[in-house]
């Protein structure tokens, strides 16, 4: 299997479609751990379709699956490093799950 970073846009879109179908199948069968693995792969594939320049350090973003704002400190490839509001620990999230929230002053 090829790496997401080696795929062009069309290949990524096909792979996302395939992963979504697998995720639905796993959901129907109640395979929770498989669903989680497929969700992570989907998030990474979607990240490779995004322009990393859309994510700005120093801004807050909403992350899919969380109510807490995420403050981006820096980017490395398709991963945004930062921390959840109110927490000090630095973590990395795929940029494909981030949506703009509001600028941080």
C-alpha cells in the first residue's frame, strides 16, 4: 500500500471513499476498535488534501470530536502541534480535523 504522502488528489479521494465504506461496515458490525483505526486513517488522508498554510500558529481551532478549543503552536507536515485550552501538555493533531474557531490575542 502506498503512503498518503505519495498519492495525488484523485488517489486520496478514492482512498477516503474506500476507508469510509470500511468504516461503515465496521460500524454495522459493531467493531469499535476497527472503527477507531479507520477514523484515524481517514483523518490522516483528509489532512493530505488540505493546504497546511490554512492552519495558522497562534490561533484556536475546533477539533472534530471535541468541545475544547485547540491552540496551534506550530505545524510539522500535516500535523498541528499545540495544546487543548486549559491544559499544558503539547499534543499533535492531524490538520484534517481542525476547523477555524477564533484568533488568539
